[in-house]
């Protein structure tokens, strides 16, 4: 089992040290864990999202912290060398169009294993935040929300910056309560061209169990999207719990595994030094 999406205390909305997560991961039979601290570089949202916790202090994402983070994860990886777990170091980068140069400069400044890209904000509003999202939704029909979201996503894939796309239908997290069940099929006609672009670019698709802990009926993405991805020829899938607390490590990954197998995937991937490597799903 791989868990390629966990947030340790470097993310200001998470708690627990790198070691705390690794210990739980070992207990739960995780073979590969990747830390993916939030990295939000959008200057428009600097005061909301662009902060990191570094050794108990809150610093700006543009301050010097990445080398400390990478070194903390690498040291922990060495300490658990004989424990049968591979510890990887990555980032979850929030994408908005127009900041590609900032992202590129940032992610190339350290040797990372994995760069996960995700859309969290649209037009300067955090659509994953129960505080901010309802006001944004109130001004948009579902079709408009979906159109803007998939435009952002298309640009994220086009940028070629990301190894894998996180929680591809994250808009349902707050949107399901607002728009109702129809949001679960809002991807139809919009996700296909993006998945086709991911096939061309070799971008991975993440199966993320985090929404299950927020009361959603399914993982990200909807099972239908996983099936479409398989049909269109997505070659690489990743899996992640999106844990923000050590106790959530690996939770729900059995469900991701089941959904992947049902869609016909036979392998799951992890990334080391940005190079994808496959593991057989059947052996999970
Ligand atoms: Zn995310
Ligand atoms: Zn995350």
C-alpha cells in the first residue's frame, strides 16, 4: 500500500511530526509514504494560504523553509531505513494560471521526489473552504463552476509542472451540500479532454480517500471518472489519504484500491526523484 499524500506539521492546518506519520504508516502496512506539504504561491492569496510552520514558527512560503523540510524528511527516512518503508519527500502545490514561473522556480530549488498539483482556489476564492466557498457558489451556476474549474485543471496539466493531479473533483467537497447530487456528474464532457491531455503528458491521477472523512459518499474522484481514466489510457495512478493528522494515515486506501481494481487498473505508482515506478495492485 502506498500513501503518497500526507501533511505533517509543516502545513499549518496539520499536526504531527514526520516521525509520527511514519510510525502509524508502518503499523498499517504502508510500503511507501510521501510527505506533501502544502505550497501555495499565489501572490493574491499570500495572507490566506502562503504560510508554513517551521519548527513551531509560522513563516511565509517564500521564506527559507524548504531545505529544512526536505532535510527533516530525509533524516527520518534514514532512521527508518530498516523498517521496510520507503519515505519520500514531495509537495502539494496549489495551481492557479499565471504563476507557473513561481512554481517552477520553487520546486526546482530542492531535490524532491514528487510534485502533486491541485486546484484549491478559483478566481481568488478557496472553494475547499466551508468559510469561503458558499459565497462563491451563490454567484455561480454549477455549469459555470465546473467550466472554470476544468479550465484551471487543463492549464495545470498543460504546464507540465506536476507528476500527478490530486483530488481531481475536489469541488464536490463543499459543492455537494450546495449544489446537490448533480455535482457528482458535473465532470461529464469536461474531464475527458483533461484526462486525454494527462495521457499525452504522462501525468498521474490520484485516488484520494480524504473526502470520506469529510462525509462524502465516495473517494476523489468519482468512480465514473476512474473508469473514464482507465478507458482513455491513463497509465499511472497514485493513492493518498490526505491525512492532516497521524491517525488518519492510510485511512480509506483499501477503498481506493478496490475502486482502481474495479476500473481495470493493475498497478499503482509512486515517484522517486520525480521518476514514476510501478507496484502491482494485486499484491497490495
Ligand atoms: Zn489538496
Ligand atoms: Zn492535501
